[in-house]
C-alpha cells in the first residue's frame, strides 16, 4: 500500500490519501518496440539515415510540403507551384501536386485502410455496399505503444481512498476494472475499449450526403487527453455504408441495423479475439504486456443506443423499461430478450465481458446538457414567460449557469427547487472524481428529480465519472473527420469517402513523421521518460510536453492546444501561495493624480471615505483596467486552472457606470480573526515613485492595491432552500455631508481569494430600463451564484462558510 499526503487547499487533499493497485495486473513479459521504433522498419529507413526527411530535400522543404497539404486544396497547390516567383528562385524538389501527394503517401504508416464489399443475400440496394475500414486491434496497438502518451497512461486497476472514502475517477479506478482483472490471467493488462459512433449529414443544401464513422479510443489514457480531438487519442476505424434497400419501408430500418452490426463485427473481430484469449503488445516504454481488450463503453445518442442494444425505439436500451415507464422514478431491471428489434447477430454478442446495459454509458452531453435545453428550459419559459425570461438574459451566455437565481421572485418556490435540484445534479455529474459522499449528494439533488437516478449513480461506481464518456468528443470528431473534410475533396459523392480516408491517412502520417523526424534528427531518445510533476496545468498536450522537456527550442513545431500560462512561476503570490495574480508590466494609466482617479472612475467617496487615507507624498498613481487571478483546481489540487480576468474599467459609452467585477476577499479584523467578504473591484492601482525621488515604498504598498466596495451577507442558503444560495447586500455608510454612499476601502491585491458572480434579485419583473451593462450597479441585493462554473459550485458547496 502507498500513502500520499496531500497539500492544503482541497477537501480531498487536506488528509492523507491511500491507494493500492490490483496485485495480479500489469506484469512485464519482455522488451519490444514502441510506435516510433517501428517507424525505423520502413522501406526507406536506409535513406533516412543520410537524409532524415527523405523523400524531401531537407527539414525546410518538409515543412513547406506539410503546410501545403494541410492548408491548400489540390488546385491551389498546383497554382502555387506554377507561380512566376519560382522562375528566378529554386523550386521545391516536388514539381506537381501529384508528386507531392505521392511523396506524402510514401511516409511510414501502420494501419492501412481497406475496402470490403458487403453482401446481403436476397436483398438489393440502391448502391453497392462498400465498407471502408481498418483493423481495430492494429489501431489499438498503435495507440497503446505511442510514446507521446507515456505520462498519461495507466496500466493497472487501482483503489484510492481519501478520508476513508473510495474515490472514483477514470475507468481504472472503478469496480468494473477490478472485477474484470480478477477474471484475467495473472499479470494481464487491460486495454479497455471505448467506441464512439454517430451518423451526420455532410451537406445540407445539395446532395444529401451522409457519413456514419466509427471511432475508437483506449480507456488507459487520462480522460483529459481523451477529451481533446487534436491530441490524436481518438482514431477513426471505419466509415459505415449508408444505403437504401429496395424493400418495403417497414423493413428498411431493420436491414440497415443488421448491416451496421455486421460491419462493426468485421472491424472489431480481432479485438474480440484479444478480449477472450489476450495478445502481446509493447507499451510506450517498450515493455511487452499481455493485453486483454474488454469493451467498456460505446458513446452514442439514444437512437443509436437502441440500435446497438437491438431493442425497439420505445424501449430503454439499458433496462426493461418501456416508454410508458419513462419518468416513473423506478429502477427497472437490466434488459432481457424482450422488446427486440430483429437484429439477430449484434456485434457485441461474443465480446467477452460486454453487456449493452453496462457499456451504453450515461454521458453528459445528451443525458444532461441537451436534456436541459429540450425540457426544463421550456418549462421555465412556460412558467416565467418568454418575454420576462429574455429580459433577464440580455446577452447570450450559458443559461444553465444562471437560471436558478435569475428566475427567483417570478417562479413559484417549489418550481425553483425542482430546477435547482436538476442543475445541481448536472454539476455533480461533471465532477472529475467521485466519492460515496458525492454520489449521495447526487441522489439528494434528485429527490425532486429522480428519473434514472439509481442507474446513473450505479454506473459511476462501476465505470467511473460520466465526463470521460461525454459525446462532446464524438460530436467534435464528426466535424473534423466528416464535415471539414468535405471542403478538401472534389465534392463528388461517388468517391467522397475514399478521398476522406486518403486525407486522414496523410494527416496521421504527417503528424507521426514530423515528431519522429524531430527527435531522430536531434539524436533524442525515442522513448519518452516518465515525468512526475508536482503541478500541472489544465490544458494538456502530451506531444508538446515531451518536446518542451527534451527540445525546448523546438516547441513551436508541435501543433495542438497550448498549455495555460502558469502565473505561479512569475506572478504575484498570496501569502499561502494558493493564489497567483498577474498584472501587465505596463499600466493602462501611467500617472494619475488622486483627483484624476476620482473623476475618471466616478468614485466620489474615494478621497474622503471612512476607510481610505491618502499620503500626500505619493502624488501620482499607476492604474490597471484588469488583473488575472489563478487558482488550483478544487477537485485536484495539483492541477492549475486557467486564469480568470477581473475587470475594473472606468465608465464608458458601453458601460456608463463602469465595468467592475466582484470577488471574494479575505479580511482580517483587529482581533486577528479572518473572515470572507464579497466586494466589487472599482480600481486597481499603485503609488508611482519618480526615478529622481529617494522615496521607498513600504512593504504594505509594494504589491498593487485595490479599491473595493463592500457587500455584507444578509441570508444564508438555508433561508431560501429553493435557491440554496447566499444573499448579499451592498454596504452603505453616511458621508460627512450626511448622504448615504457605498462603503469602500483599500485592500491588497493578494487579499482576493476567488472570483464570484452576483445575480440581482430581480423580483417579480425586471425594469425595462436596466441592461446587462448596468444591472450590477442598479440593484442592492444579489444572490451569490454557486452555479457560475463547476469550480465555484464545488468551492461553495464544500469549503465556503
């Protein structure tokens, strides 16, 4: 057993975390070749020992070729190569687009595409049935042995306990991974298979062209790597034939479903053999593993799920429930051989450990997000009224984040409570890790909204968090692997799919060759060393991380998402080092007098306020319009989140009362007691010392200052159980002239702990004169929105008091 002591700052990190791996898993059976080693077996490797970029002349010509293929059409490439510019300058070695594409096609590749003609005896189709596919097992070997993923891959089922509670994250931390491992030979390694599929129209106005791709990914990879289409964790393995059978319409859908299952059966045939008998394959570090490939998830929408489960449209694909039972809040038993659609040979029938009631996972995009837009949002429109709802949402934004507080005062409390429960469940479902407590919170959130409650909670313990199976990724892959490709083809439907696979093959070969050539030409090892970092940023790009570590000067050559800037390295840190701040080195206003500040920012009580004192030896001040605030994740303390911008803009035409954000600050009273307060940042400033002056800023003025206006708490979540939010009110004081004015004061920048979102108490009706630019300045009472984002929700529900 290993013990890991967390750092202060999270509910799960303030105690020691204990964990252990499955004792019979992940053995090594020798040393082999990883993906990059296999590139050296290419037929032209002997030439690349002399010229690494063969068949191209050098690295520069390779970069030109890659740019042309990735960004220009074939016609544009031809025009480029015929420019008069080349008459007086050296031409590339390739003289035409055909030669260029021949050279690209000669680059090393591992899993070739095949075209198989499918036949249905006794049934004719409008077009020949052609399946374009490649062996799914070979693609899995390529993914499993890719050294790019060395630091983002898990080989063994494991258990992590925090505060004595089991935590569920990715698949390898779940009950199902452990139970399957119990049934495998000693030393075996699971490579869990995740499939994704959907049908999509490629053209809308002409042709009616549709594509039905099938994607694959392995569950060993971290969910953050799997969630980004640009990181090559998902691979396309087939394009299903879409055709019409010349039969009565009543038989059309069943024949198409049988055809689809027959195609998937062919593509995944070797995966099913490996799931039963196992096979040997090297991992990214060249160690050979005895691999088994259980199917753990097939991500799809509901119509496709019913087709996969081979049940009728009116039946649940994962339980015995039918349409008449939907919404009754009862957990129905797993499906049996009833309500069947007529597909007699489903592709999963002989796949070891596969059961559609398990691998048809709940996923956030359709189960939660689209459900909210299709149903609860319509109920809200009916209850509140569409004009009033529009008035409360002056700008396009994520309604789900603000809807609960926004309908307070106009919707009945019981209605608000039901919507709150649903939104709370949606937020909890997106947690990157779960524990028995968080699962109980999900059950509690659905006390008013309990449809499919037990099935979803059970699924988390068995398969892990729902976010790792979100259909967001398959929706994105449909764009990159279908719709975007259409513009790079000749738009002929007769061979459109064949053109697509050539384009995809070239993309895959170019990405692989570019990274391989970079390391090989610089004499760098083709094995990515395992690197354990104390902190990591949220945006992960494994290829960029590897290159940045061993060849930092070449990081620009890697495409894909860039990591978020880590302000903890060079920014201003809070006293406990849990928060980082960043200001631009050049202020927006370099020299403002106190009177100029008061006038420009319309802060009438700035100079005479009860809580501000001005030292006249500081005559000028720098001022900024914004600063950045960066925190660690509330869920995973070692992860650094993207920074948040906190604004403090003076009044302008667009924002006549200023554009100033609200924050949570930590205030210490005279007795040394620390408390949290909500405040609005009105000014970001710092005294300016002339170069010729001998003045020295004291320590308490060495970091930037904020002038803030305070709020005080007037109600806690239990006072309004339908909202379960804190209520704050602007704090006022009486100035020297006997007038009420907002209470403000100067604090240090490092006193800020969180960005917060306030939603006005609109009451029964919104004043038509108020806009999104003025609403924060026009009301005095606000709800502290705990649903602003997932991190805020977790903070306010677990840490804030």
